[in-house]
């Protein structure tokens, strides 16, 4: 059993430390974030930091890196005010991973990976056609995180497109039956198996 202190972590090489810290907290949800630039160019990038903020109104948050030439998602969201979340299945796992490559701003990840665009009348940002669960969001707030120059991006859900069959009577969405996969770290992907739903806990 290893016992690591902050001083041990700080001495790791940058790539080793990034992989170690990114994976140590466990499995994360995986989504492709679709966005659109000022010139209409479509962008697609994998994100594993989506978090529930609230249900009424329905808010979701995500951590975004600084807006740079190689990270167009945040600048696109700021420019258009809209973006999409698209579930990832095993069938598009490698294409989703390829979307993490640092393409320039004039290159569409949709075109580079062969993923087909789906457009909605409610959202100008692009969806991934084959994704089982598609969520459209409108930007409502960006909270800068000064510690490492990242941002918490909060969006309001304006539409959801998903199979009726994965919604249970109480509103629970069974993403496992939708074929969604999960990830850990920057490059490891896992299938999902439902174990059990446990009733609401009371004292």
C-alpha cells in the first residue's frame, strides 16, 4: 500500500501527475459537447466534468479549460450562448476520443471523425445524430475559478431528445439501457451495468 503526500504528488512528472489525478476520483460521465463558432463552424469535444446543478430550473454545469485556439468550446459557447451534450456509446467511442485532438479552429471534428450533425430548431449548436441522449443548453453563467484559470460553465436545459423507452414511470432515465459508456482518466472507457435502485433513504 502506497501512502502519497502532497509533496510526492508535486514531484511527479506533469503527464504522469495529470493521468494520476484525473483517474483517482473514479468513473465520470462522458459527453460530447457540441458548439458553434461565430463563422458557423461546428465544434465537438469530449467532456467528463458534467455535474447536476439544479432541477427547477434544470441546470447542468461543466468545467471548461481556458478559451484558446486549441480549446474552442468555451469561446464558442460564449459567442453563441448555446451548446449541446451528446451521450457516447461503445459504437462511437473511438470517434469520440479522436475529438480530443487539438484541431485548429477552422477544422470540424464532425468532419474529421465522420460523426453526422443533427440540427434542431430550438438550438443553433450542433448535436451528434447517433447519440441516444441529446441535451440542448443555453448559457446562463460562467464562474471563473482563479486557482487554475478554468471556469464552471452553467447552462439551462432547453430541450432533451431521447428514447421514450429509457424513461421510467418516476422520471428516472436509465442511461445504461441507452448504451451510454463512462470513462476514467483521459483515455480509458468502460461499459455500464445497472446493479440496483435503492429507495429514498430516511432516518
